[in-house]
């Protein structure tokens, strides 16, 4: 089959979706391309806008590069369009030759320990969505605890711990909305306890993010000497891996620091496996019970049987994100991804029961490979997926109405208040203007209807 034009839908305007569009447009190919990018949020950039912490402006700055791609004008954006509700896979088949799903992951992975459902127990992803001003989360967050536990030893655990421990005034230079500042300012927190099952040389923190904790004003970093009795495997990790070497150095510097003068403390508990969240007697979080672990000699840990308990009034689990299923699209419940081979979506053949390619359907980013890795990784992901999309030309869909107007007509006939690139520029300018009097780069608009009204100039 020969074709001279690819009408492509990309669902998800986070970095993975935007990079995929950019890579395809720049790729060597013998057909024309017209791309429509759909997102259920009224603004693009996915977790760069709604995941990356507000006090990481350098990373948020990746938005500038993503924006340059969109501003070129060769990709149409339809924001505020929810795949599965406003538009379906059958709709896409009518109007496009293929679709790439780049829907990421926004939910918290579960942590099946007793008491995790108590009041005062939260998922990190929900808290991140709150402090990053995601429109679909409540405006207020119950910050009532003096002692808080954060479970996890990755960068999201660091983000959550840092935002909890940091004085709200030190976030005033960032884009945080007023409701987030007010919530954090009223927080009575004094102690944030971070728990990791393994030792300091097995953490998933990156050195830069870890070091940043030690620079927080009026926050003491507390590390415990008992966690630094390294075995051979840990010593080998320090000498053989530069990242581990730096992490070890940072932690050891904190061991030497004088503490006791700050009004807040951030404790790092290693070799601590959470067993249970203990009820305070009223259905609320009262303590965390954990087992002390020890190195197993092979880089892992084993339980020692020594059980400890620390009183806390809130707990955040930062044990990973998890993708969500999309209507009509295959989904792997165990890993929270769309099953795929290098981005080509796979389905189970009803007759043979074997996995086979679902023609016309592709995946990229976190929904393709699971919620690990930095923004940069979504670029290599997109390259792989786009390569297959180009090579699969003979197996694309043959849409009934491939014209660009037909999609607009469809959305309008359904009364969907979609936002476009001009609309995003309007919202962008509005947010920047809100920040200007306070010397801030922007202040985020949070309510969805307000975002849509500003974008649509209503
Ligand atoms: C808390 C946190 C902090 C992070 N900090 C950093 C950092 O400092 N540096 C770094 O490099 N990386 C960081 N990351 C990782 C980075 O955010 C991811 O690598 C990247 O965002 C994944 O890109 P994606 O496009 O696959 O998914 P996403 O960024 O999640 O984008 C997916 C998009 O799909 C849309 N979507 C979902 N479902 C639908 C639907 N049904 N219909 C329409 N649209 C839909 C979403 O609205 C979203 O815009 C962080 C991640 C988290 C969670």
C-alpha cells in the first residue's frame, strides 16, 4: 500500500507526546504528516507542569524547549479533551491513520501493609498534584501533623519530604498558587521521617536532589550512625559507582554536622522496612511500625526481627507511580502499562490467544515503559516508537474522514470546550502577569473552568 500522508493522533501532551511529534516531523520519510495532540488537561507539558516540584525551576525550564516545538505551528493541540470520554478509539479510527498513546502515569502504586487506609495516610502522587496546582485535585490539603513519615527512597520521596519540611516562605519565589502557600504556611510539622528498606548505598535518589535537602533553611538533616556500618557489597558500590560515591559523601557530611538548632528536622532512616501503620484509636494514623533490616551480603537486605515504632500523625507513600487503563486499549494490570513491543501496541489474538500487534496503535513514554526515568528518557522512547510507526506504513488505518476539519467538527458537535495553542499562550501570559507584581516567573491558575475560560478568551 502506498500513502502520501499520515494523519496522526497523539494522546497525551506531556514530554513523551511532544517529543514523538517533533521526532516524526523531523524524521526522514516519504510521506507528509499532520499531527493532532490531545490532552485532557487544558494546558500541555504533563508532569513537567504537574509533577516536577515548583522549587525546581531549572527542570521546569524544559517547558521552554517543549514550547518551542509547539510554537513552530506544525502540530495542532486539542486540550481539555479526555480520551475515553470526549473522544474514543473508534473516533480516532475514523479520522486518523494511527494513534500514539503518551498518557503517562498519575496514580500512586499501592503499598499493601496494614493500616495504609487509615485517615492521614496519603499517596505522594496526590500530594504532588496538590502542591503543583493540578486542576482535578482538592484545593485544600490536610497539613495537620507534627510528625510525618514518607515511605520510599526515590526522588519523589525527596520532593515530598522537601516540600513538607521547607518553610512556605522559601517557596514564595516559585509558581505555587496561593492555596498551596497558605496550606504549607499553616503546617505545624516539626519532623519528617523518610524510610527506606535498604541501605544508603542502595537508594534511588540522585545526588543533586539529595544534596538539596541539606541546604534547606532551618531544617536539620538527621542521619543515624547505625546505618553506616557497610558490608563488602556496600563498600564496593561506593568505590565502583560515582553516583553512590557522591551520595555516600553527602550523607557522611551530614553525620558530622552539628544539629539541634533548627525548628524542623528531616530524618533519613535506612534499613527500615515498614510493616504497619498503627491506628491511634480513632481510625487515624498514630505511628509507623517497622522492622530493622540488615545487609544480606549480596547487595540486598534481610529482616532482623527487631521491630521499632515511631509516633507519626500522617504518612505519605512514595513507592512509585502507576499508569491508568484507557478505554478500548489493551492494558497490563500488573505493570500499569500498555503492552507493547518497542512501542507497537500488542493485543491478545482471540483465536490463538497469542500476543499480536494491534495495527495503528502505538505507545510512548511512561505508559509504554512504566513510570521510571527522567524527562530525557522519553525522547529515546519516542524515537523507537516513531521508527516503528514509519516502517509500519502498510498497516496503518484507512480513515473514513481524514480531513483536519472533520475532527474539529466532531469536537464541536459534542460541545467539547477544547483549548488550542493560542489558548495556551493566553493562559501562559495570564499566569506570568499574575506573578509579575511579586517578582515571580508565574503563578499557576488552578481551577479547570478558569483555565479553560482564560484559554478560550471567554
Ligand atoms: C513528582 C515527580 C517529579 C519529577 N521530577 C522530575 C525531575 O525533576 N526531572 C526529570 O527529568 N524528570 C522528573 N520526573 C519524571 C518526568 O516527569 C517523566 O519522565 C515524564 O513526565 C514522563 O512523560 P510522559 O509524557 O510519558 O507522561 P506525562 O508527563 O505524565 O504526560 C502524560 C500526559 O497525558 C495526559 N493524559 C493522560 N490520560 C489522558 C487521557 N485519558 N486523555 C487525554 N490525555 C491524557 C496527561 O494529562 C498528561 O498531560 C518527575 C516525575 C514525578 C512524578
